[in-house]
C-alpha cells in the first residue's frame, strides 16, 4: 500500500497470512489461503498421523484458519488467493517481460506513423532514427539511465550507482519506456535535423533527461513520490517529457523549407537568440530557383495515410501493454486490476477519437459543403486519448475515463491550432499528442482520482492519500499535480535546450539547404528511391552531392544558400542514379570550392557573380568576399 506511485506503475499490496501446514507435511507450493480458510492442495503430501487434530479426516484438507494452531499458522507466508509464491513470482515476471517486449514494438508503430507524414527522400532516415533510439537507449539506459532512475543509495534528485542492476526484467520494461520518451523528438523535427546531432540528443534523453524525472515520480526516494504525485504509467513522466522536448527542438531548428509560405518568425532579438534563429523569414518560405523547384518535393501533406492508420493500430494494441503492464502483476487479484485498466484505456482512446471525428466532420462540412474525416487527425486524436489516460488508468472510474477521452480530443485540437498559429512545424503533431495531452491527463487527476475507481479497492490498486475534487477530496491533489507537471516540463525544457546548444557547437543541428531539399536518405544513408522524379536537375544535384559530400567537410553544413551548382548532364548517362557529369571534380576545401565556382562563373557555366551589395534570401550577403553564384543562374 502507501501513497503515490511506485516505479513504472509498480503498485500493489498482497495480504500476507501466516500459515503452518508445512509442519503437517504440506509443502509451501501446495498451501493457499482463501478468505478465512486454509487449504492444502495435495493430500498425498500430508505426512501427519490419521488422528492429527488439523486433519482428522484424511479427505478433509480445508479448515477454518482459527482452528489451525497458532504455531502452525505462523510458520509460513503465502499470499491471498495464491497457491504458490514461486508460481506467482514467475507469472508476474512473465507478465512484465512480455509487456516490456510489446512496448518495444511501439517503435515500429511510431516509425510507420512518422514515415507516412514525411516527404519523399526522408523515409529511411526517420525509420533509422527510430531504430537508433532503441539501440542507443539500450546502451545508455543500461550504464547510466537505469541507475539514475532506480539505483539504491540515491537522493531525492537521482538514484545511486552503488549496487548495479538489481532487477533485470524490470530493466527491460523501463528500457521500453525510455525508448518511447526519446523517439518522440524524431517525428517532430523530421526532414531537417542532422542524423548525428539527433543521435547525441537521443543519448542524452535516455541517459539523463528521462531517468531523472522517472526517479522523482516512481522511486520511493523521489521528491514527487514523497509528495504524493500520481502518474500511474507515465502521461507526464514519459510522454510529456518527450512532447515538451520535441517542442523545444521545433523551436530551435525552425520549420521545413516551404512548410509555411507566409512564415513570420519572432522579431524579438532575445527570442531569436534563445532559440538560435539564424536565418531570415525568407529562408523558410520556399524554393527560390528553378533548380531548387525541380529538386524539392513540395508536397507537405501526409505521404501515405494508410500507413499512418496501420502505425496507429500497432501503437493502440501495444498501449495495452504500456498501461496494463504497469501493474507489474497479473496473478491473483492483480488480474482484476489489469482488466479494469484495459477498460479505462479503451474508453479514453475511443471517446477521444470520436470527439475529433465529430469536430472534423462538422468543420469540413462548413468549409467544403460535405463532411470529411481526415486520417491524420483521427490517428493523433486516438493517440492523444491513450496518452491522457496513461496517468490515471488505475485510479479513475469508467465515467472519468470517458471524460478524460473527450478532454484529450479537445486538447489535441487546441494545441494543433496553436502550433499552426505560431508557425511551429511539428511534422507528426508530437507536442499536441504527447505534450499537451500528457500534461492535461495528469492534471485532471486532481478532479477524477479516487481510491475506489471500480466499485471497490482491488488487490494491487493504488492507495492515495488525497482524492480528486469530484470524489470528496479537497484541492490538495490538484496542487500536487500542478507542481509535478510544472517541474517535469521545466526540467525537460531546460535540459533539452542546453543539450541542443551544446550539440549545435559539436555538430550543427540543422542540415544545409541543399541536403534538406534533396532529402536525407541519399546523403545520410546512401539510398535513392527510384520511384521519385528523376529530372536532369535532380540527377545533376545528386552527382554534385556524391562528389561534394564523399568525405563531408564540416564547413559544408554551414552552407545555407540556394543550390550552388551549374552542371551539364550527358544525353545518355551510363548510370541511372549517378551519371558522369561534364565538369571537373569539386574541390574538398571551402576555399577550393569558392575558387572553382568563380572559375565556373568566368568561363563556361553562364552564371553571374553576386554583387557585394546584393543580399540573399537569408537577409544578408552570403559572400561578403565575392565568389558566389546568383540565385537564378544555375544552368543545366
């Protein structure tokens, strides 16, 4: 029992009863206590004499507990409605292990959902990032993260490293949670974040950012746990951490080129400094040359809605392991709690999806004259309902779960409109789904939490010191939830901002303009989708990238200018992907490239040098020393 929540939703109580049938010859594995009776499950193992006062009748192996001698009753320990402590432990461990593996499969669902919403040329990149989240999460969470979260001899802030890995099965379960928290960033800032910069951020998230808040709320020494903060399976401690971190990433790297044709960034110099806004508004509004237009994929919408729906289905199924597995017990009365958690999870997700479907149909009917249901909003609303109920799935009634689902649908819509208003290019809606709905679902427990959510207090349920306002409580729990959500959000914002600033020094977080327009698959993964358009401009730019980025000189990543290439393509290229081009090799060094471009300008390419008085799309002269190419002068 106790107040608050235990690690990963690991809560529960087991009525410990002393029984002594072992002294009468009945082994521990065959002893059970059901209500007020003591039972020996195996008659042949009873070695007592026929006139034994406990077993006077050889066929009677069930006696009232008060008839069993005290010295016998106190000689063994068994759990209520459990025939074997060993069997119970094995069953519960299997449940936790299986749940953890199923939660790991959520990475596949996230990958399908995110890859369906990115433009062509970035699908492999987004799937690779989801895979790397698991890979790096397993390494950094094993050596650092798990100890910070659940290590012994820690403090109110973090765990210690003195005893190493204590519970291997629980580590696997929590590793899946850490991977979920880190992978949320990948979808929010897709198509323009450098792979290696993202890898560093993922390592920091799984190794430090998530484990610290996990310790606060799920370890008995954590200050949020001691305060009575309620988050059963991680609406705030897992999902809002990832969602808020994703929002910071979106602010730091800016929108995709062409996402907002009328983009207007902040004019406040402190805000621009805070979020490292290096470029003018024109940089993000779209392409500026015919070559860029022929290369770039300007279709910003969902690439494959059916793939998004399938990914959402996988996530929905795996979410039952996320919430139900957080009970960390399935034996005995734990089965009742698992079943009720599954029902609240179902109700919240269904009503969230239904709320947004009704709103979407009404909106499209008013705007277009006929009702439509858009796949992206349906998928995200269902996920928002799942995120919102995760905090209180074991402490709210069925009616409370329905109310939380409706609120989750409304919260998602409001946060999505907020992002559009402020020109925040969150590709998959990570903040509305995980950040906003996660915070909302944790806060409303101040109204809906109760100690008897399912008509009673089932074995394994949480025992709260304070209940919600709608169930006879005062405002204490609400204030605790507000403090906890604020602390978690502040930690995620601050640490993510510091991490991105440091990473940007090591490796620029945003890729160069040419790489973004071409897509990250070719440059970072040596993959070109043959189904994409293959114009002369695209082929020429691909060859240029192959030569230019073979060793990827670091200074190239600072080149955020219109595509600086002027090349002739042979009529019948010998290679379908990388034809030989009629131009000399591009020098590797920055000085050599500038000299090569200047030579090209003066001889055969037909481009015009940029005047030192002219300004680029970035609002400043990109070549203060000369040697650049005018934006529209690229010739094929």
